[in-house]
C-alpha cells in the first residue's frame, strides 16, 4: 500500500481455517503514516497444537479510508494433537512494536530464528532480554514432549545464544519455546540427517 498523502491505517490479521471459516487473530491500533512513509512488522504467529490438520491461509489486510491492500500466505498444518498441556495455547501473535502490543510481552524480549534451520547435527538459538529475568528455553518434539531443556534459570540482560547438539535425536520437526515473565514464544526447526 503506497500512500500519496498522510493517512491513518489499520491492519487486520486473520487465518482462513481448513473448513473455510475465518478466525480473527488481531487488529492493530490505528497507525498514522505520512505520505511516502511505510511501517514494517516482524511478527511471529503461533498455531495451537489442537488446531485441525489441513491447508490454511494467513492474511493481513491494511486499510485506510480510501484504499485496501492484502498480503497472504498459505501453510499446511500436518497434524492435530490433543495434549495434556498445549504446546501453544492459542493463536498468539507476538512481535508487534507499534504503540501497543497484541500481548503484554516485555519490550525488547526477542526469540530469533534457529540458525541453521534446517540443521544437522547442531543449531544455535538466540534470544535477547531487556533485563535480568527467569527464563526457560526448551526443545519439544511434535507430540509436545520435552526433548531437551537448554536454559532454566535467571539470565542477565542482553543477547544470548545456546547451541543444541541433536546428533542423538531422530530427523524431524522440533519446536523451541522461550518462556519468561509475560512472554511465551514458540518457533519451529527441522533436523535433517
């Protein structure tokens, strides 16, 4: 969406489920943009473990009073799980850095993509903390079982990196989850042998 004049825009995020139903994820606060200006987002969207398997379409629709733009991407959810403790509780959107956040995540708390991903036999997971705080960083398999606890305890402010050596683990999809006060984020990685 290119603006020829200053405008207030709103972004609406939703997911089209395999059934065709639309699940509303989040609507941004109104953003004021000047002509020729833009705003970018680096967001992470969790999908509940219990959501049905199938084809999904994730959408972001940005509107002003006179124009609409939409970006979409399809993805496949390969399985649906019934877990005693869900790996992801809801369609939680994190990473919004505008005037308001969609959750109460502490500003400056970031979980980065594992690198390399896919990997064999090791990958590095990095995260950044705005202050010293207790954190847990765990690896889960697709059944929601903890495979490895990488960090569990109080960690100082700033950037941190942890390497997972997975030579003894089978190939497949894994999830790494960072938990801190007011923050939970899960990302996916793939081990290829």
